[in-house]
């Protein structure tokens, strides 16, 4: 009936609005953080970075995205960091 459909529409709209508000809060936290927040995929490639990377490493977000995480680690530490990352990924 129309009443049921309207009720379902209202619930979906409320859920959408709540999701949008949560997304906005998340974005604010990410973009105003003093920390570098990033995401890497299972191949250790950057898929997300906030703008803080510019102040911390001197690279723009565009320069980081799609790059290998290990290449940003000091050469002397790369083997150990890669081993730990692979252990973590294989443990899941």
C-alpha cells in the first residue's frame, strides 16, 4: 500500500541522511587531523592519503597515491617493514 511504501521511503531517506552526516564528520576528522592518515591495499600501494602528507613528507597527495608504501620507508628499514607487512596481511 501507499502507506507502507511511504514509510519505507522515509526510513531509507533517514538512513541516507545519517550516512551523509557520518561521512561529513569522517571527512572533517581526516582533513583536520595533525596526523598523516593513509590507506594502503593488500599490495602495499597507497589508495588514500590526507593532505597532512605534504607537511610530514613533503609530497602532495597526488604524488603518494598509487605508489608503493615501502618506497617511503628508509632504505635500511625496508626489508624488515615489508616482512612485517606481509606477515600482517597473511595473518588475516
